[in-house]
């Protein structure tokens, strides 16, 4: 389980518009937060399989008109894990 708090930066380059060049560039900072957790299945001393991992990312950034936009991003993972050291016995 983990929780992170910090900052996010949104930048739009004047020459990188999806529909061609824009008339101006734009950059702003905002608040970011992420939290999540997962379950590992131990296979050997150094190898595990992450059966389930979920992350939830929240960003709150003001756009050009100073209207705050809140974005929620959620993803799921299932992947192999290499452990450099064996976790302490509980």
C-alpha cells in the first residue's frame, strides 16, 4: 500500500498541436496525488508474481481560464516481480 502527494505540470507547446501549430504556448502547475496497493504471490526467495496491483492518480490543474480541472486515472497490473532481498518475516 502506498500514498504519494506532489505536483503535476501541464505544458502545451505552440508547435505541437494535434491539428497543427497553435497560436500560443501554455504551461501551468497543480496538485497531484496517487495511492494504490497490490498482492504478491511468492514463487521463490527472489521471484514473485504480482497477482493484482491497482493505482489511482488524481491531478488538479488550472487551465488558461483558471478553471480547475480534476483528472482521475486508474489502472490495474499483473506482472512478475524480482526481489533483491527477502522481506523480513512478520
